[in-house]
C-alpha cells in the first residue's frame, strides 16, 4: 500500500510527493521503535512545540532527526483539506 495520498490535478500533489521519502523513513523508524516526540522551541516565535523525531544510536552518540511539528490546537480548524474535484474545500480562507 502506498501511504502517500494525492489527488490528480490538485496543487498539493507536489509537496506531498516531495515528502514521500521522509514518510518512509518515519514509518521505518516507528517499526524499529526509534520514533518519538521531542519538545522544541520555534526560533521565530519562541513557541514550544512537539516534534516527531527519529533517533539513532551509534555507541554513546545519539542522532536526532526532526521530521514534523505537531499542531498546537485543533488541526481541523487550522487546515483547509483538498476537495475531491481538485483544489481545496474552502478556496477563500476566513480572514481574522
């Protein structure tokens, strides 16, 4: 099964495909028990965030590889998902 979900003609195709190799690495790290959450701080804002991180050990040395920042808040309120016919469901995001 291909874990990368795309829609023909949708603009999201390219970024999703660009990260397909990262997703494979994340899945492999999870299978090996080498995946976890690491608390980090965003340099730009200072906000504390949870980061999906793979780790590997070589002797006494540990290498951490950050892959994704998890949402602080409700992702359903923050994201505009792709529409079945292409594009995105809400083509005009609400202004605050």
